[in-house]
């Protein structure tokens, strides 16, 4: 496969609004394609797969961290914000990747991780060396401990992936690490930190990057009182006040206003999307035009496969973006959660944390409590519905193959700090969605590379490889390609009209301008479709009826 001359009209290089309704495909670089045969994905591997990305019909790639990193958290522990991890590639290869993607009509969004750096970052090492009270230490959040000799942590706070949030250094002080002890939180009240991230934004924007995905965007600014509340007390504080000591403080928007000015120095302005876990009304601030411009909503990802929940999530988010001037973001899978075909094969979440579903997974064969086939059919239906919504859609690598979560990774091959600290996904962690992609039906790592992949792949990956699915017109890959091609043809204004005559407890129907109609059957029984041209269905029609757990796109 080679790059087909891009449809430059579609790319519209100067379009400032390109992100509003884009399909963005997330690449977790260490698990996408391994060109140098060391078992770890790399930039050359991605470059070699640009024709594949182009054949999918996506608009942009979001590249998860590829920076030098000790990999204490899959690269979200950055040791140098302005370089490429030598195991992944070089800056020259990064430039080649940008050029290859642009030639293929695909934009590039990179991940930026501003809440914390790796403890191996030179600034953190300098902070350790310079000692208490120094300017170097002020770039992070250091405190004296409690107890007679400061031998107790400043508070009993728990890190996001389990374990204590404070770590003691040799001279007795403690530093804050909201996720792991290898990820030290920056002090965003320090001007060096603010300035350095502006330099980083310019560094990548100058290299042709089109946008940024901002990791835990609501965490950056903190204000810790002298007497720290207990962990129990922290959770009683109002998360929506804008004055919470640890997150979503109003001052964080000063940071993003400054970022926006830098992003607007470029033509077209660079886009940015905030990863936030805040209430919907507070999300709008991150998405405002003088802020980052767009914010993730994970509401669809947290919902069960249920018509009422989907409708409520969609309506709320469309109302919200109407008020912020942004466009909505839709996500069903990413590198942090159980893949959506697996989630949808589990008993309903009923509001439980989406990650808890992993406890049920027994990869390879339906196990008690999970129906893999039902999960797959629902996933295809939900994906088509998502792709029919106004706004941008974020896809996660491998979902186009309909991959299920890999549940049975032996402990010695797991990498996620959450697995070792018991802090996420009921202790299983997130490796099950980060297993390297299968490209071919055979080979040491199913075409991922020449070597055994850095997280072991299950034998069933052969049947869901790109090679296997390209030979099957009914495959998930074929469906994604058809859906993305049609979406590009059909999507127009960012509007949606509910078709109440066709909707019900288990059916959701809506129309987009120009006569594009989406009908999703969330129930088990087939339903009749209106008299219109059927463009695509997620499962074959049954005697002309839309089967259970299926979506149809029609032209009205
Ligand atoms: C959110 C990222 O998506 C996740 O993978 C990471 O572990 C945390 N932020 C910490 O950076």
C-alpha cells in the first residue's frame, strides 16, 4: 500500500476549524508498529503505516507520548518534552512522520503532559540536588513532613494509581506525585514552569504539529494550605467551587489563555483538546475559544449501551457546546479504559466505574458474565451512532479491528503502574487495551514487527488482524472504512434533530442536515426501518428489519 495523493481540498490546510468535526485516531506509539524489530513500536513503524491510516479515512492522528521517558507510566512520565525517545525514533523521523501524514491529508495532534514530569527530568534532578528552599525545588511541590523529625508524609493523600501521594527524598523533604512517585507534580505557580511549556508548545507547533491533547488539564494549578486536609476531608470539598486545593481551580484558565495566545500565533491556529474529568458545566471553560478550544467528554464512554442514557448524554453535550462555542468530542475507547466491545458484553454498569468491567474478562472465550459476540455487535452499532453525531470523534487504535480487551496478560508482562499498585480497573490495570496491534495472521508478533511484542499478544489476534479483516467484507475494519468514507460525504452542519416518531425506549433515531438519518436499535428484537435508502448497517438486516443491537444509516 502506498500513500494516495491527498485530496487537498479536503485537507484545507488553512482551515482554522478543521478540528470541529474531525475523526481523530489515537496511536499509542509503543504498540502500533515496530519497524526496527526490538519489540517496541516506533515512529518508522507509524510512517510505514501511513497508507493504512489514509485508507481508513481518518482526518487526524493523536499521538500519545513519544518523548524520552523511563516508562513508569507508559510515557506519561516525560523526561524531556522537546525530544523523541531514542527507542522510538529521532526528531528527524518525527519531521518525516509529519510530512508523510500531511501528504496523506492527515493532521497530527500530540499529547502534552503538563501536570507532572518524570522524576528523571533534569529539572527534578536539579531540584533534588539544590536542596530545600532553592529556586530549583520551587518548580515542584515540596513540603516538610509531619512528626518529630518530619518522618510522616505531609498528609495521608492517596495517589491516583494507588499508594501514597507524597514521597520522601534524601534530605527529608517530601514531594507531591498525584499519579505515581515517578511522576512529580509541577508547581504551576512558578513562572519557569509556565514559560517552559510555552517554549514546548512552540517547539512542536514550529515542527508542523496541528494540535495538542492536554493530559489531565484540570490538575495543573494547586493551592495547598499550610494545614492540609485529610484525604477523607478532601473528598467532601466542593469540586465545582473553582477553589478546590487540588483540581479544577479557576486560575488554571489563566494558563490556558496564555497557551491560546501562543497557539493563535500560528496559521491556522493550533488546536487543543483538554482531558478533563470535571462536571459538564465546568468543562465548557476549558473548551472556550480563549482557552484550549475543545474538551473531552467521556460521558458516552461511561454510559451503558442504553437508549435513554445515550440520548441524555448526547443532548446534554450538544447543549453545552452550543453555549461554549466549541464542538463536542465523542469517545468510546482509549488507552485508559477497557475496550468498548468488551464493556458492552458485560452486565450493565449501572453507573459503576467503567473500568470495573475488567474483572469479568477472560480473553479468547466467552466466560461467565461476558457475551463477546453481543459486545461486538453493540460496539459496531455504538460506533456508527457516534460517527453520525455532530462534533469530532476520537477512535483508539485497534478499535477498527473490533479488538476485545486482552484479559489474561501474565503479571510478569504487565507494565501499567496501576496494576502493581492496585489502583485501577480492579487491579488489572490498563495493559489489556495496549497490546500491540496484529497486522498479519502469522509471524512472531502478527506483523507488528520481527520480534515478540513488548506486551504478549493472544493467539486469537491472528483472526482479527488487518490481513484477516481485509479479506472479509463483513469485518469490523470494512465497516469502519465504509462508515468513515460515508461520514466524509454526508456530514455537514453541526446540527442534529431527534426523530421522535422513530425513537422509543430502545430505539434512537436522529437526522443530520442533508437527509442523513441514523437509527440505532438498543434492544434485542428487530425493528422496522422507515422507507428510505439504506446506506450502511452495522449488522445485516433481518428480513428487511434492523436487528437487535444494530445501527442503520439512511438517506431520507
Ligand atoms: C491521563 C492519561 O491518559 C493516562 O494514561 C495517564 O496515566 C495519566 N493521565 C497521568 O498522566
